[in-house]
C-alpha cells in the first residue's frame, strides 16, 4: 500500500512539471523584482537576470521599449543604459518582456514584468536660500527671545529616506555664545546673552545646515548671519564730573557769571545723544543755571561764604531719565565778623608751579590779617581738590605730582580761614608749567633699507613723537652727511651721485631731539643696503682703470713666476741629467777593474823608447835605450785595492820612465767598498800590438775594449810621436786633447813623480 502511494506521488509531480508554463519566472510567476539598486550605479552595469523557465529552444523573449534598461535575449541579463536619479521622482523602474512559446501556434504573447527598486544616495548638500542674512535686534531684547527664523535650507535628495532631513546649529565663533538653537530641526535662533549697543553694535555668526542620511556620509553647508544691534534709550544722561567748584566775589551783582571749574557739561550715554536740560536745586535761591548751556549766574545778594547746590541733567524726550552732580560755590572777599575777624589781603592769589615739582613742595603762602595775634586760625580748601592741601599756617603745598600733559593744566579753588567765630575766604588760581620731562619716542629705532643708488630719492622716514604737548622734533644726521640728508619731517634722502656710493652698505646714525629746555634726544640707526657694484650700478671709470691695471700687473707677475719655476726645474733636471750622463760614460769607458792591468810576459820590444810626458801634453823622445821591455805582474792587481804607487828609477831595468802625476781610480766604481777619490781623474792605459800596420807588436796580448794600453809604440827612426795618444787626466769625453789642465798645486810643483808602466 505504501509503495503504491509513493508511485502515485511521483506520477503527480511529473505531471505537474509537464504542465508548468515555460514562460513563467522561477518561483515568481510572471513578475520579478530587483531591489536595492543605488542611484549612482554606473551605466553599463548588469542589474540582474530574468530567470524564465523555458530555454531558448522553448520560448522566444522580446523587450518592450524602456529608457533605462536593456534586456539581452541571449544571456537574459538586464543592463542599465541611462544614469539614474531618484531625486527626480524616479524610485522604481518597470521593464516589460514579451514571452512566446515556440512550439505552440496561436498562443498569445505572455508579458513578463521586471521591477527595479532604486535606492536613494545622499549626493546633495543642503542649500540655504541666501548666503548672508542681515537683520536688526534692539539692545533691550530679552534673553530667550526668538530673534530670527528665516535661515531655511533645502535638500534636493529624495524625500523620506533621511537624506533630506536637515538639522541646524550655530557654528563656534567669537559671538556664538550670544545665540542658541533650541530645536535642531528648526532654524529658530534665540537670544542667549543680552546686547549692549554701547559696547557691541554689529555681530556676525555662522549657521550650519546638515542632512542625516541613514547610510553614507552626511553633507552640510553654512550661511552668515549679520545682526545689527539697534540702540535704545536705556541710559540716563551723565555729567562729565561728579563734583564742580565755583568762585564768585561777595559783591557780585545779579547776572554775574560764576566761574565753575571744570565747565559743567552732561550728555546722554546712548548713541542717540538725546539733548538734555540743566536744572539747579539751590535751597537758598542765590544762583540759577542756564538750562541749555549749563552756565551758573548770581541771582541775588550773597550773604554767606559758601553755597552748595545739586545739578540735574534731564533727558529732553524722557524726563524719567536724568543725571545729577554737586557744585560748591565759594564767595571771596567776605568778612563775616567785621574789622575784628581775619581777612585776606587780596581777593585772588595766582601762581605757577612746574610739573616736575615733587610732592610736599610749598606752592604759595597766603597771608592773613588778624587783629588779635593770639587767635588760632584754621585754613580749609572748600573744593574737593586732590592735588593740593593747606596747613594751619596758610601754606598751600603739593600733595600728588602734576602732569602738564594730562587733562588739568590749571587749578581754581577757594581758601577759607576762620578763627572759630569769624570767617574769610579768597580765590586761588594755580597754573601748571610744562617741563620737558619726556624723551622723544621712535616708532622704530633700527631701520634696514634696501634701495637703489638713485640721487635725490627718499629711502625711508624716521617717525618720532613726544608726549610733551606742543613739542617740535628736530632730526639730525650724524654720519655720512655728504652722501645722505634728512629734513625736518624725518625723510632721509640720497644726496650723492651713484658713482660716489662705492660701498654696498652704509650705517646711518640719526639724532632725534625735542625743543624743550633742556632738550632731550634719542638715536635711530638706519642701515642702507645697495646692490653690489656691477649688478645695479656702473662702476666709475677711474676705479675700473685701476682694477684693470691691477689685473694686468697680477697676470704679468703670475707669468714671471711660472717662468722662474720652469727655469729652476730645468736647471735642476739639467744638472741631474748631466751627472747621470757623466756617470754612465764613466761606467762605459772608464770603469775598469784594476786587476785587468795584469799582463803576461811577451817578446822584448825591438825599439825601446823613453818618453817624457810634460804637463802641457807634449811627448818627446829622450834617448835610445837598448834592451827589451820587461813584462812584470801588474802591481795594480792588489786584492787589497791599495792603489798607492812608488817611483822606480833603475836605469838597467829597461822600464819606461814617465814623468807625470799619477791619479789612481776614483769614485766611478760603485761596486767597491773601498773607494779612493782624487780630483785629477783616473789613470787610463791602452796597448797596441807590435807588427800591425802602424808598427805594433803582434806578440802582445790584447786587453779587449778596456783601453789598458798606455801608449802607441812607433819605430825608433821616428823623431816625434805626432800620432801617439796622450794620457788623459781630465774629462774622459775629450779624447783628442793634447793637454789637460791640472790642479794648481800640481802645476806649480817642480818635482815630477815617476810612474812605471808594465807591458
């Protein structure tokens, strides 16, 4: 039974598969969705594939017209062919594809629907309607008031996705603490801190608008808020001083102007500068004040020494706003006790004091006339004067240092004297004299100026000032006055021509002094730099000629120096070469081993000859001596290198006697340890065999190329030896010389040493 159920199930499934529409989309029927396609997807991207059940041999697919999408019937891919933009209202794109079953004739086309759901991308920043918003706010606006809400920004991104949701804030800045945005989603700007037009009349801040995307990076923009603070009448008028003092004579009539110091003046503190009206509250009605000018005049007869009153300055358009001050008026020349009380000799005492006087200096002593000398007097300055005071002897002295350059250059006050019953008063006027107590000040005391060499050009300005009033500064150039000048305004100019300015830098010293007594001065340093000569200016002709001459002389000296060096090198090399050449020749021709002079016995000479060799090189035949030449061993072959010789004068020995100076071998032999050096040269010999073409013996042995023979033997009949060789005592190079110059001591010697020559 179970097997039957399974078989029936399989058959049912196969039947269902055979009956499923080949134009349907897998698991979706006839509609397909492609979701989450970003709007910034590049053109040409494949968004998805249409999975139709039927294959190419079963169904035929064709696309209906679509602006954004392209369907490939072979691969069945859906490709984007136009850029997307959800901000233009396109959130979904629909693609229609017609499907036809190939093997079924007369079947209608089946439409397949593909819906592409787009995703908005945050690609737009919020934009304010204006880059700068300007509005006014009165200075009395209450804190917490919404002062502006017109800075609205919009976002072009698609609505509803968060990309167009904007929040606002005040960016940090100098005046950002004056404002606040309570709810960030609304640009309602509230006042957080009160304004004061008198200290701040224009405020500038930045407001930011920022979107809040769910994905991606947020974008923002900003705008400027300019707030003009408007002044309002929130301040009362104020007098320039809180206390004023005045002085008037007791006999002053009605309308007499009271001298008030300083002058009475009041003004509105608001920038509106509303006019004020002056009032004077005088309880005794002795004085009145002009309500416009503030001038006080006498209204009735004066009967007291001092009067005090209150001054009022009332704002014209608002009587509720006013300011007050106090004025004290001293009456001089008044004697309340008649002739018995103290009195001043003058109604006014004046003096001048230097501003440099120290504290404690007595300015003046005011004399008082008294009837009773035992009366104790007391002095009082009626006005509030901080700079002066009076002692009980009537000496007015300085309390604090004065400054002529300050606001007060003179002082007026009332001095009162009393004996306890009677009172008298007088006016005091003290002027402050200016003293030169300030040194001129320079804006810069070290200048560096780079300029060209232009005659008459102003290169810089020395800027000076003096805190003493009405002081004139004087400028004076201390250095290089022939090249530069300075005028009364501090302008430094070039007075020299470019050819005269030979230096590239000049250090100028400028003295700046005032006209006070005594004068005070300061110094400024000015460094003037010019371009190097040859770069910015032509060098003077005279200097160029001098330079050219110096260059030529230097070149000549260099050439001479090179020539001298070459000559020295040549001479040294010449000497070395000559010495080497002489040594070489000595080795080739003269450097013979003395042992080579050893001869073997030979036949007797047929014609022995005795030769006398003179110092001048002449050879003469002296006698005819019979007998043969005796051949002996050469004594020069001593192994001990002893080259000393002895004279032999045995007449019967048959030896050849040569009267000459014997100079043994010198230092031409570098291979001997024992060297005997002589100044006259070396003994040289040679031997010519007998029986040759010149009559030489053929029995004598040859010595080779050592030139060991001493002489050439000629026949007996010859009367001279014109062709004979001479013994050379000098330079071996001069072989044909017939005489040789000997040292002085040898030429003067009459004794002629003998030499025995062995053959």
